[in-house]
């Protein structure tokens, strides 16, 4: 997949089949649209093209809204679209100025002049342009004028999937990984760098890799202990992860700690990608470190069983 961050650099293509949107999480609802884009591109010996925006429009238009949590950073979104098989990804910087672009300008300047769109695929009730004024009906009535075909994913298809980023966020925040992962069509991931910790885990036989908190708007699943996969470079390890305040040791700040089950080595400074499989339990306070250690042994066994099955 070729990633383009400046619309002036977009190449001349023979038959671009295009869709656009924020695609946060690239969940199964998005995937239905993407599969159709790829299918149409192959039928015409053309190219599949995704237009997306970064930062997320709500971060620009409503900066005071600190409650917005995203399912994917832009780097994660790029990799998700790459793995799905998209040919070209155009990332348009979303600014307040860009938000004032009319739907007509978006069509003529971006879809027609810059990309030479041949087919545009949009989800049901998709809106675009200033004040979301652009619609499928407008595109359909003027498709001949614009020089490209328009296809809308039917409402029935969208309703059958029944997925939204909001549903996935709620599931992750409650620790319901089964629902979240089924809606995503893959395991939810979080990537961060290992930083210095207080090394309490080592004293009870469970050394952990302490992960730096991700960007402010990346969603962190709800506090608790999880069975996870931890990937470092090309290697993947079974692991368990604790997200929370560590009440047993009077912790005050949110921490992300990963204990790799089959690893012995130095992880400081390395980038770790965590794939969440299942929440084992909620975080709770133990009376002593020994009691915590006994519970961690149970968590380890449970993680091994879950990951062996997975």
C-alpha cells in the first residue's frame, strides 16, 4: 500500500475506486465497505483508494471534548488498511480551514481533479463537506457531470452488521473483549514503549514491562488483568497484562504492565504491541504481597490456558 500525505503527490491512476471516512478501528462495518472497494477495483483492473483524515475531525472541531477515545492511532490505522489489501491511502490533514471545504469543492478538487475517481463507494447515510451537506442523493443525480459512478452500501447491509465505533469503545471500557474483538474482526491492539518502573514485580517473581501511556486519545481498555499476546519486532509471546492503579502497593497513577510468560531479557526502550484476548478479572486490592503473588499464579495459569486455546 502506498501512503500519500500530500494530495499534490497523488499519482495518476488508470481506474481509481475510492471511499472516504475516518475509519477509526477499521471495524467489520468499515470492512464491508473496503471489501466492495477492492472487489470493484479488481473487476476493472483498477486501484483501491481510501481517503482518511488526521487528526480525527472531532479533535479539531471540539478540542474541549476530552472524552473522545480512539480505537486506533494513525499509525495503527495505516497498518490495518495495509493488511486489508488497500492499494493507496491518502491522508488529508484535517484542520479548521479544511472543515470549511464545501461538498462541491471536496468533489471537484479532490475526487475529480486530484484523484480522477472512476467509482466512489460510500456507506449508508454517509455525509461529507462543510456542515455534512454532501449526500449520496446529490452525488447520484450529478454523477454524469462529475464523471464517476457512485455506489452506496445498502442500509440493510449496514444494519445487518450493526457495528459502530461507539459500541466497541463501550465494550473495551467494560472489559468485554469478546464483543469488542468480534466487532473489530481482530484482536484489539495497543502499542507503546517500555519505560523504567519501580520493579515491585521482580520482588514477587513477576517482572513486568512497564509501558508508557499511549497518546491521550487512544483508548485504553478498562482496569483489570488480561490474557494478551505481546509482540516485539517479529516475535510474539504469550503474556498477561495489568491495567490500573495497583491498589495493593498504594499506587496513585494509571500503569500498564505486561508480564511475558516465556521471556527472559531486557526490554527497556523496546516497542511492544499488545493484542488483547480476554479479561481475566477486574483489578482489586490484596491484603498482602503474598496474597497478590498467589493470585498472579492463578492469573498466569488462566492466561496460558486461554492463549493455548486461542
